[in-house]
């Protein structure tokens, strides 16, 4: 991903893609204190638009606040940077990666006094869990790794170091031939995927773990909650057990990268009819209508670049 043409926004400047480099003594590289976002831009009839740009930027700044990092850029500057990166790379639809991190002035555990940096890159990225998975559903397994406990790391911050847990869970699941992991919280209740929130449909009601299970407060999760309300679907946020999932009619993941991805099998148990369910398909359709600018009600979620 590093040896290619293009532009990356780095600390307020647009730099050539190959020159967007940091020093090996970068504090965040050693101790993992940094925060990032995953954002997507989509093609709409009015041109390319970043989906829920303000919400992603606010979550980035909230993550930094939780980590006691003072980001030297305002929300407005970070929003402008993201739009600029999409334009500069001539992308019609893409994934964006903003990141804030601590510099290399010194390397004790305490980062006090080190400079805070920021960058934004963007590139084309199709269906995160595969085009086939989007239509037919994916296969997932319960991870042997628990999701972070809410008082061990900060689960509402999208921090760099939180993702070691996600990487372990994802590698375990994919090494075992599954598409993705489902992490339980430290009490054994279902929490989320390695990079996705989880939903369950049973008897026409949509369930999702409440955030006390340590799942990230996903922006796509929130979008799905709006869609459910529009579709007249009842939503319940509560503690969910594995066996409630096993006997569900449908399951699906939500996430910026994963969008709305159906789950057809969980721990080798077929979910519902073993394919994308009708409720999931409706929600998925509504999601793509919104992000592609076909639903005027949510035009305010689209930031034209
Ligand atoms: N949980 C985790 C652990 C994630 O990494 C993500 C992706 N950001 C999500 C949930 C989904 O969040 P969002 O819909 O905001 O992308």
C-alpha cells in the first residue's frame, strides 16, 4: 500500500503518497496510543460524498480526548482534509483512514510533551468481507479472545492498541476457515465482530448488544437503528447470549468497512435459512440507498467533496 502514486494529507500538508513517512521511534508505534477512523465516500447523483463525515470526525476527536491527546487540528480542518484527499486522488468512491498519533521526541511510556500528528489517506476498497458474502452471507465463529472489558481499555475510543484484540480474533477465525470472529464480552455475552457491530433478527424484532458489552458505538450501527425505525422494525438493545444467536432467524454485521453483511452460519450452526434473510436484505437495501444519496431524508449525512 505504500509504493504507489497519490496524495496523503499529513499534518496540514498534501504530500506525495511515497513520502508520507514517520520515524521508527514514533511513540505510537511502540506503545499503541493513537486513534483512528474508518470512513467511506460513495458515488451519488450529485457527485462523490463522504458518509457521516462529521460523526466520524467527532468520534476521532472523542477517541483522542479519551486518550488525553490534544489534536492540533479542529473538526473543520479534519473534515476539509478528508474531502481534499478524496478530490486529490480522483476517487469516486473510497475508504478513508484518518489517524492521530504521538511523535518521536522521546520514548518513555509517558507521552507528555511529544507532538501529536494527524494524517488522512484514501483508496479504493470494495466489500470488506467479499462481494459473495454481501449476497449470500458469511460464516463466523465465537472467538477464544474476549472483547475488551470496559474498564481495561476504553471501548468507546477507536484506538490503535484496541485492535490487537481484533487482529488476534480475526486471525484465529480466518485460520480456522471462517470469514470473521464474534467476540464475547468478559461475562460471556455476545459483543461484536473484530471490526463490526452485530445484529440478530428474531420474529421480526431486531436485537443488538447494548454498549455495556464493550462494543464500539458504531456509526453504521446507528445508521441501522435509524433504518429499522423507518422500516417500522422494533429494535431491542440488550445483553445477548450465543444461543439466542444460534436460534435467530437472521444475523448480520454492520460497519463502515463491512457495510451491512449477512451472517449465514455461526459456530457451524446454520442461522435461519442459511442465507441472507429478508429483513437483512431490506436493511441492506435501505443502507445503500442512503449512502448513495437515494434517500432525501438523510441528505444531511452526505458531505459532498
Ligand atoms: N466495532 C469495531 C471493533 C470496529 O472496528 C468497527 C469499525 N469501525 C465497528 C464496530 C463498526 O463501527 P462503524 O460502523 O462506526 O464503522
